[in-house]
């Protein structure tokens, strides 16, 4: 795993981080893909929910809108994006505990969370990194807890595959190859999760965004 000092920013360069939300808005059906993600999270009263890679906080805001009685936590490796998320959450009066990730163990006890969610993070990790994070997620998830991952998957058409090269040029071919080959579900299974399946997808202008569910 990379240390927090070695991570690659979401858009490839630190100076572009402030434009991340704009990039998402221009290249993806933002409301649609985020709302669908929250559908699968399905927050319940008093659920403890952790978002791995909270980014600018947009998903946490939507989860809170769906059920303000759920307890929200977030972890991300980028201190600059954490400041953006804190401003966004404050703007919408969302209470969430945000922490910085050091690239190693998640700073939580075993069997802590009811639901773990992650969006557009795993394609930034190489295969050993993906598996290491998934094993940590398994550890902190409660028995019978739910894992929800939204990320780039195997393109559903040649057109989507061609456009996905733009993502790979920015985020790297090594880290994205498992996603584009549709291997993320098998990596989740290798990390001890049960009932792993792709439950939905949305085609975007730069690739196919897939939803994966699993349980502990």
C-alpha cells in the first residue's frame, strides 16, 4: 500500500483537486449515479456507515438526506480533499467523523460498521492494494454487514471501452486494468466476502460505472 505521502490525487495532479466536482459533473450523470449508490447503501436508523474515500463529501451528504439518523464516518488519504469535504458537509449541516488514511490499516476496531461504501476509489489502487483494502474493510465490517462499491467496471460496449482510455491516461493503466477486465468482483470474493455480485451499472461518457454488493 502507498503511504499517505505517496498517493496520487483524484485527477492526477494536486492542483487539479479543486476541479474534481466539476470534472464529475461534466463527464458523468452525477445525480443519477450517486442516488443509485445511496439506494444500495439504504441507510437505516442508527446504522454506522463508513465511506472509504469520501472525496468532496457528496455521497455522505446524500446518505444523510436519505436518513439523518444514520451515523456517518469517512476516511480518505488526501488532506486537501478532506478540507473540501469538511466545507461541503458544514454547508449542508451534515455531521460526520472524517479521518485521514495512512494507506495501511483502517483506524477502527473489528466488526464496527453496518455498511461500508466506496465510490471511484478502487481503480486508483493496484491489485495488492485493492486486496489489502478489501481485507481491512472485511475486518471492520460487522457480521452480516453490507459492502457497496461503485467504480469503473468492464465496459458494456466498444464505445465505452474506447472512451475509458481517457480515465486510464489520467489514473494509470496498471491500477485500472483489473476494473476494465471486470475482475473487481473476484477480488472482493478473494477477500472473504460473501454473495458478491454486480447489481447494476450506468454507462457514462467515459466508461461504465458498475455497482457491486457483498456481505460478511
